[in-house]
């Protein structure tokens, strides 16, 4: 999924001649804590609600108060992961999207990203979740898939987490099976550490959390 497929075209930009008060009104209307400043397709950067609150006179045009604007953006063909990276890196609620000529197209909101991540990770699909720990050098997604599929199940989504100050990694699996007891036993036989599981177990002594 790329950026141009995620743009919220209903959110207009503000111009640098807009007042801080006007921008706060639009932020409230569109439920975002940041806003893009654009003049004739030229993207200047984004301003936050906290920056506007800190202004001595928020009724003045932004180009008169001259705040220090950050200028994060992605290209229309950037992958969704690049968008997520900017959201985290700058701790922002929107990511502006520019075309190949660096002209402003629109913004992607953190809400849009949350909805798409729900689809990508299949969180709305029935099943269970396993969190496994394994040595990084021994990690094989193909092996993990084979273990799951040997129990007539499928991996719906997966991702890796590094373990701080360790040579181990955590593998998080969403599996299309509600009772993972037999799959847990299989992973244990293959020397995986099952750190947590979220599923409907038939056994009271399961390690479910």
C-alpha cells in the first residue's frame, strides 16, 4: 500500500496567511493536532496546536509570527511503512504527501494509518496470537509457517521485535485458529520459547494470558 492510496482529501491545507486561531478551528473540525501550511502548491511545513497556543497573539497570520516549522513529507509512491516511520519520528498526527515535483497533494492522518494497519494485520479476523522468542540466528519464518500449517492453520500476519541487549528476537504471529494449544506444543518441541498467547484454550493449565 502506497501513500497516494491513503490520502484524506477532505482535509484542506492552510495558507501561511491564515491566523493561528483559524488553524486551531480547522484542527478541531478535522480532529488533528497538526496542520499543513501550503501556498499555491508550495508546501512550507506543518504547525502543531501547541505551537499556536504558545504564540503571543494567535490572531495574527502565521507568516507574521514566523514559527520554526518542521517539514516532514512522503512521496505519493512511498510505502505505508515510510508514513508510519515519519509519524513516529516526528510524533505528528498527519503526514503531508507531495508529488514528484514536490507539489503538495494532501495529508495522511494517524487515524487513516490505524485503519489500514488493522486491515494489514488482520486484527478483525478470528483466531489467536502467539508471541515467540527465538535466537536471532535461528529465526526462520518458513519454519514457523511450516509448524503452523502442519496443524491445518495459517499465519494471517507476522512481525518481529528485537529484544534489547539480547541476541534473541520476538516473533508475533496472528493465526487463523482460536485454540492454539497444539501449535504451542509444536513450537515448544522446536525450542521456541512461548512468551505469551492470546486464544481460546480448552485446557485450564494453558499458558494463555
